[in-house]
C-alpha cells in the first residue's frame, strides 16, 4: 500500500479532517505500537509499510529500550496525549482506524506474528478489528 492510500484510509476510518491529521495520528500509533512489540516483529512489520513510516519505526527501534508491556488503557492514554485529543474515545477511534488500515497494508501472516508479540489487551483489540 502506498503512502497516499494508507493516509486516505486512516483519514476515512478514523474520522480525521485531512491527510495531515492522518499522518500525525499514524505516526503516534506506530511509535506506540513499536514500543509495545518485540523488535524483530516491529522490524518485519515496518518493512511492509511505505518508506516514511518504515523509517519512523526503524528509527524508534534504534533508540528505544526494552519492549513495553502496556495495557490497552495506557496505550489509549499515550495516543490521546500525543495527539492532544479531548477524550479516550477519540483516541480509541483513531487507534482502531489505524489498526484496520495496518491489517490491509501488512500481510496477514505478518499481522499474526505482530499480534503474537503484543501484550494481551493490545492483541485482543487488534484481533477484534
């Protein structure tokens, strides 16, 4: 999936105003997701994304510490804070829109591998989409 298609899908699914908001949201969710994943799976997932987002995830992997075992509430709170959203419900809508788009952009086998490395609550939300 190319960058423009990915951002258009995120914008539509997450109910965002424009491609600029979609890009900012995608970046925030990918960074949070990369921190919660095993490095090798984050690398493999990133390799299937458009260059800009692949480079973002790879850069995060190069500078991050150990994988963060965070729950769904903490993940939502982080995205809400990073995007300066008013409510957790807004953050959940954005996250779900991006998760749905990732499931199209990344091969089914790789998404299964990604799910396998995530903390349980994140895995459940990703699988539910």
